[in-house]
C-alpha cells in the first residue's frame, strides 16, 4: 500500500512540476496606481519539487526530481528553456541536477522535525534552495573551466547564480505557506 501511495505522490509531484515549469511566476508590486503584476525571470519547477518534498517526504521528492529530469532529457520540452539531451550543455542544467539532492534534503528535514509553522517550513525549503544553488554553481564553474559558456565565469555567476538564488528564496515563501496548509489538512 505504501508503494502505491508513493507512486501517486510521484505522479502528482511530476505533474505539478511540469505545470509549474511551464507557467511564468509573477509577483504583485505596489505602485502609485495600486498593485502591478511583475513577471519573475524564473520558473516554478523548484517550488513544485520543494512542495512535493515537504508534503510527501524525501523518497517521493527524490523520485519526482529524477522522473522530471528523465522526462525532460527525452524530447519533451518541459524545462525552462526547452528539453532534450542537448540541454545538458546549457548553463542552467546544473540547477536541474541539483533538484535531486535538494528534494531529498528538504523532505528529510521536513520528516525529522514536526514542522507546523510557515517559517520552519521556509527554513527547510531554503535548505533545498541552497543545495540546488550549490549544484548549479559547481556546474557553472565546471563549464567555465572547460570553456563551455560564451560568457565569463563572473558574468555567469551573477546571471545564473546570484539572481536565481534571490528569486528562489522569494518563491520559497508561498511554498512554505501552501505546505503548512496541506500538512495541517493531512494531519501531520
């Protein structure tokens, strides 16, 4: 029975990650005329994987991340800038690889401590964001050493590491709130 529950969690997490990866996240910003929606230059795929891990645990989160990578490395364009085997040569692929340890870490932290408030869940989600960012930064460094990227290493670190880290930290906030609601609904 537990295997069936895990399979359902992986399928739901994979669907959530694919849909979140295809949607453009926006943020409401106050202006003089009221609120204005600003599109964020990122996708919601990390948030979806973090939410899956916080609600379903490390095993389901890990399997969701692996399934998402396998699905995207085939010819299905589910990643932020497409998909297919050639995506391995993109600077952002290290972040996709980082989904695997990030999902496991978030799920593990979420299972070790009875997290019930949004701030604790945000801290757990940030552990995953940091793990993903470290993997992405190492991939950028390896690509820069190999001469793979058209831009210099400091430029790629600003564009592909610093800015996404800040955006993902912001996106971890609604993930923590939704995870708190779902965990209370599921009586964790």
